[in-house]
């Protein structure tokens, strides 16, 4: 029995099966709190606790899913290639939007964290909250944060943004397909991109682009902003 629990087959079946069941439930109910990722996380935690399975054992068995995070982001490049015509004439505005978004995202975390008395470790953990998980964990580790906690925060931010984002853009009257895609990708990374793809091909492509640009700019800006703050 222990050999089965520790096997990759068990871990992969648990993760994929739980997500498919959660997705089916979400499509039937359309209840925001039953978002597939949120439901899957809760169910898997309950199962691991109930069956007394160590997280390290589960992590080893599901390492293939973790590995596929990187290639899945890269694969979004093909979707972007299909919609490449929307980049023409918009390169400067796209880069400016992501650059400003990255700066505001980092500085807002630092400002709110310091205002609420958070220590430097927690602030460093929160800074890459809007970046896709593999990149965010690397940034957090280099800047003195907690990569494991960063991964949890990134998932939470992604779920929140994917649920609230479309509603906020509708309230604000944002109709631009490029703006919608960039907003979801820059603020909610992979989870937001999955929602953007459902909205439309253009939104999905630009959201995928935003993931990569946001990751690169955040990785560059975090140490620069951190250094500048030490001068004041």
C-alpha cells in the first residue's frame, strides 16, 4: 500500500482526477468560491491529511506536474504567434503598460507591507505575487523571501484575479481586447490567462505575452527597487 501511495501514478491520478472533477463542478454551478484550483487544493489537502501522506512524498510523486509549469508557459508563445498582427503598432504601449504595472505591483507591496509592520522576509516573499510560479519562487529566493510561501500566494492571487478581473473590467467599461489580455496576464499570470483564453484568442495570446514580460521585468526591477530604497 505504501509503495502505491508513494508512486507517481497515485500522485498524478490524485491531482489530475481532482482537478477534472472540480472543473466539472465549477462548470455546472458557476460559483466563484468553487473555482477549480481552489477546490482542488482543498480536496488534495484533506486527502493528504486523512491518509497521513507526507507532503515531501506527494511532491516527489507529482514532480512531473511541477516540471510542466515552465513548458506550459513557453507553449503560450504559439498562441501569441497566431495573433502576431495585434502586436504591430502596439509594442511601445504594451511594454509601457507592463513596465508600469510591474513597478506599481512591487512598490505597492513594499509600501503596504511596511505600513502594516511586515518584516523584510515577508515583503520579499510577497513582491513577486503577480509573476508565474516558477519565476516568482526564484525571485523570492534571491531576494531573501520564502519561495514555498510565495508559491501559495501566487496561486491565491491568480485565483482572485481570474475571478474579480473580468468583473472589474466590465464595470470600468474596458472593451479593448489587448487591454483585457494584458491585465489578466500581468496580474493573474497562468490562472488569469486560462480565463483570458476563454474570453477570446486575442485576449489569451496577449495574456500569455504579459506573463513572460511581467516575469522578466519583475526579476529585473525587484533588486533595483530594493537597492534604491536603501539609499533613502
